[in-house]
C-alpha cells in the first residue's frame, strides 16, 4: 500500500536522525505543546521528565507525589519483569493488566451485541406481520 495515493504526489522525504530528534524534542508531550494551558496524560508528563533531562516540572511533581505514596520510584528487584523479554509472564511475580481500556472494549462489545439483538428483534417483528 502506498501512503501517497494522489496521482503525482511525491512520497515524504525521510528525515535524518538530527531532524527527527529535533522534531520529537520540540513537539511537546502527548500532543500538548507549551502554548496549550491544559494538562493531560500525566503518565506522559512523568515519562518525559524521566526520559529527557529531568526538566519537566509537572513530571517532577508527579514523581514526588508517587514517591510520597510509598512507591519505589527508582525501581526494586521486581520492577523489570514486565519489560524484560527474558521473563516469562507465568514466571513473573507481578504483571500489570490495564483495566480501563479492557473495560472500555468490553462495554463497547456489549453495546454492539445489544444493538444487533434489537435489530434482529425489530426485523422479526416487521417481517411477521
């Protein structure tokens, strides 16, 4: 499949490492540029703080708040298990399973099933008279 489907369109030019780095570092965090007043995606703010140069004040505040709750923010002997490809899920002593997204998908599936049932019932009522 071709990304540029319009006739005569040229494919995008590949960016150099320097250009790509500049683009990523100046793009903001999770779609939030410095000019936007609202804050979203606290996990992204924290990741930005940890992965760049510890210069994100919001990320620093989040890290401090999490540490104040007793979370080992600098890791422990088990925190690597989910990211380490050498640790089988069955052998891990813990495994994070996102509940929010699974619940959203489950709810969407249930609604879709309910709509299908309602359509079938309506079709049966309409065809039986």
